């Protein structure tokens, strides 16, 4: 089964906010996400150390990504919250936020993580996830 990428509304809204203004230094966000996932197979992502929650075939993980627009390393760049679904070989993008810059923040609250996971599980049941092509800067694709 090929690896697929999908998202919930929280991620899409955050991404739109980041890419909105070029002067903010986040314009390369989509490319940074795509570059990261082109280099990492599913099993490697599944085993990443920033595990937030493990639920059999699902894992909630927070990744560090570089911000190439501001020339920041992964430690100072973006935080990408994902849910790995082993059953479907799917990576779901739940949220993204920068650590530095105008929209920077250090972390999310426990409640935000919980809400994003609940949104994902609901969208999974109702088939409301939006799928993306990481080879084409996260363009929407038909599932």
C-alpha cells in the first residue's frame, strides 16, 4: 500500500496563515514539509522520538522541521503535529506552527492536541480528510 498524506482543517488553516504574507518569513513552509517527507519512509516516521500518544495503529507525533525561508534549523523552525495511521499507511497533518518569528510559539496546549486528534478521528470516520501530493507542494488530490 503506497504512503498517502492527508490533513484536517486545523492544519490547512494554520498553513494558510503561515503562507499568507511573504514578509513574515514562512513562504517556504509547504516546500519544507514536502522535502522532509520525500526523504523519510513511513516506518522511519512511525519510529520518530517525539511521540505524543500511541494507540495501537495510530501514533500522534510532533516533528521538528527546518524553516528554509528564515534559514532556521529544525530546532528553531516549525513544529508539525501528525497522526500516523499504520493500518492505512497514511500521514495526517493535524497542525503546524513556527517556533520563531511573528507567529512563533513554543508549544500547543494538551487540549489543542486532544482536539486535533478528535478532529482527525471524526474526519477519518466520515471520510472528510483532504489528501495531498507531497511532490506538488501539497496540492489537493482526489482520494
